[in-house]
């Protein structure tokens, strides 16, 4: 079964969001879970990572884990989402984009500064080589829908534009439960991360139904279930050209079969650390 996830521009009117973002030289997209009717096709942010050789030439983009693996993301039962699982789906999400464009994602160490929260000037004062161009973080954004009765932001990403360290950052809301298998009320990491990486490399929203970059993105069913549709592929190739890239990690990812088996057991409530509902 397919489920929808709304992707919004901030918690305000789109025009106001653009004014706010332009004032800081950045743009962001945020994901929540209210469905929206789609209308057309992909859009581009107008920014991209440097590609001196032109379309089709290799582009190296570094990424790093700030606090993404520290146990701050919890599943619907309040159990920590395993770091090995997060690494596995992160590689899969980057790999989807690298399979159709000459993007070479390289993991680097992340040191020297906490996640960005509000002080852009202080954040930009840290050396850029202290972390990746795309930085994976979690922080409290606005919590679950039930906390305020309205759809809330699940994650957000900054386009690769402007100066400083903010472009490319991806933030997950640690106030939301994160499922391995997505449900209507529980977002899954793989589906949301694939969408947010799209923004982090310069892709806007698609208005074509069923695409990764559509504002109503589909839930994913765990490791190995990620995909891009032709509209998503056309979007990234419109920016960087066609080609094949790669994903290079610092730590080998766990075996896909073992991770998938563990994910399914966890989703079914069969692991001792989780309590089954009565």
C-alpha cells in the first residue's frame, strides 16, 4: 500500500518562506505528512555543487554524520534506530542518485561543531573541512502531529547555494518517531532521506504523482526498496548530466540481508527490545 507524505516550504506561506530564506542566502525544503494534490513535473532550485568540467563530468560531494548516528532518532516504540541501519539506508539513498548521474558521494569525518540551530554567523565560522558538504543531523523541529494537532515538519534540507556551511545540510526531526517500514503516521528514514538528498543536490519539487521529489512522497518499506522514477532521473540529469557515480563510506555497511532481516523483525515486533501491542 502506498502512503503520502507532504513536503512543505517552512510552516508559513510559500512567499514568506522564500523571503525568509533569501534573506539568509539559502533556501530550504521541509517535509511533513499532510497529503497534497500533485499537478505537473520536476523543478530545479537554480543551484548546484561545482562541476567545472560541465554536464556529465564527475562531481565529488562529501557528506558526514554530525549527530545522526548518536541514538537521538527513535522508532515508534521509543527504541533507538540502530546506527548500522541508518548507515545502510544512507548509502542506499545516496546510491540511488549516484546510479543515474556522475555524482561521487564520499563520507568524511564530522568534527568541531554541533548541529546548526539558529546562529548562522557562528556556524559559518567553523572551518568548512570540519565536516561534509552534505551534513546529516537530527534536532527538535516541531515534534509529532499530535503535539499541536497540525501536520508538522519531519525533515528539511538546504539547497547547495550561497556561502557558509549551511548549504546541503539535512535535518531530521527527533521529535517524531522514525519507522523502518513507513506508515501513514510514521515516516521512514529511507524515503525521507532520498527526498532530502534530492534537495541537497539542487532539485526542487516535482508535481508528478508518485515521484521521489513529489510533495506527496511515497513511504518506503525498508532497506532495498528505494527507487527513482523517470521524472526524478530527468531532474538530476538536467543539473549534472547523465552518468554513473559512486558512494564511498568510511565504515563498511552491514550486510544487506542481515540488516533487512533485522529491520523486518523489528517492524513485526519480534525483537526482545521491543514490546508488542496487546
